[in-house]
C-alpha cells in the first residue's frame, strides 16, 4: 500500500498561487498537512483514511476469494502432511516387498509363497512366480523362511 501511495500523483493540478499549498496526490500528503490550513489538512487526512479503508477492504475480499478457492493454511498443512505419510507408507511396503520376497529366476517378477498340492513333496511350501501360469518359475524356501531340511525343492503344483 505504501508503494501504491508513493505513486499517487495528480499531475494536472495547476501551479499554486504564492502562499497557497496544493495537495498533489496522496504521495505529497504529509507535506501538505504540515503546510495547509487546519481545515484543509483535516479534510485531506479524511480522504486518505477513506482511501486506505477502501484498499484494505479490497485486500480482505481478495484474500477471502483465495481462501475459498485454494484453502487456508491449516488445510494446506494437513494436506502436505497426509501426502508425506502416504508416500512414506508406500515406500515402506515397496521395501518390505523387495526384502522378503525373492525374484523369479526365469522372468524376474516377485514370487509368492505357495504350498505344493501334488508332485514329489505335497504339503511343502515353495516360492512360485507371481506370473503363474504364464511363468512356471519356482524356488525352494530357505530354512530361515520355513523350517525345512531339504535345500532344494522342486515342489510344484503343475
Ligand atoms: Zn516368473
């Protein structure tokens, strides 16, 4: 607002006769108030107060519109916090997917834990490709993952 008032000049005011002070826009207000007659100075200050109140009202209205359109501070805080929590959660689940599920030796997809229904070792757990039945890659379940004596299992349900 100060910047705006500094630019408030009335360029077409005719030159003042000697001994008379003229107000040349709000930029010269303080100078005018110091030199003019008390009634004129008071009048000029009232005009300036009106102008300031009008500009403040416009600013409040504009902030109100912005608030309705794009939300307030609290809303934005909550939104960015939720977004962060969401991305943390998906990061974590990605990582756990990667760490405790092996990748298929044939196609590279994640594998899922299955139980052999038939084949040489029915009832035994093994890793099967998540791309099954397109990919029939399997892996033995390591003893740490499931207690088991045999190192390699070709358990398969196909
Ligand atoms: Zn596969």
